[in-house]
C-alpha cells in the first residue's frame, strides 16, 4: 500500500502525489481511496480505490534510472509506425505498461518525423502532436518529478540530443 506524500504514475495522468487516503462516499461505505493530485494539474483531484488502484498505479523510477534514461534517449534510433491507429495503440500500451524503452523509441521517432515535416514546410499531424503532449505529461513529467526539475527543461535537455 502506498503512503501519503508518495508519488505514483496513474495511467495517462502521469505523476501524481498521494495527498490523502480516506473514505469517500461514492457507493459503498468503508472503502478507502487514494486522493491523487496530478503534477500537471495541481488543482485537480483523482480518487482511486485502494482495493483496485494498485493495479492502475506504479512507482516512479529511481533518480539513477531517470538520469540513465535522460542520457540514453538521444542514442535511440526511433521507431516509426506508419499506421495511425497502430501507432496510437502501441504508444498507449507502452504508457500503461511503463515500457520506457518503447516510449523513448516512439518519442524519438515522432521527434525525427516532426523535424522532417518542418523541413518540408509541413506541420506535425494532430495525432503525433497529441502523443507528444501526452508523453510530455506522463514520461517527461515523471522524470521532472524524480530529478526535481522543470518539465520543460527535461524536454529540452532530452530532445536537444535527438538527431
């Protein structure tokens, strides 16, 4: 069981701080809920059942793992999935599974594609833009919390090395 003030990753919400563990009158009395506050929206609150929430939440990476990912990401070749639906499915599954290697490959692929489209005078597609924004919130957000940095500085630091 997690404790108050622990940070967790909760689905597509990304890094959240556990502000409280309390009984909430949703449907059944006696059930405890984690009160989560997303780092990307400090005014938001999410209530997750203690009973079932452990399946949907995971611990953040360690500072050493985060530093290693920051160094490793620019060395990735990038993965591009041309089918939009498949690209979105693979991306969402990687986030849910916490498959950091897959997340980094997809992000590098999208970053390279974005640069290529910009050179052609084109914009990034809406899907890729949405994947990028969500990844920034979830993946870069997690690294920012762990490394005690600003999310934008984590993004710049990682992507500056992507060729």
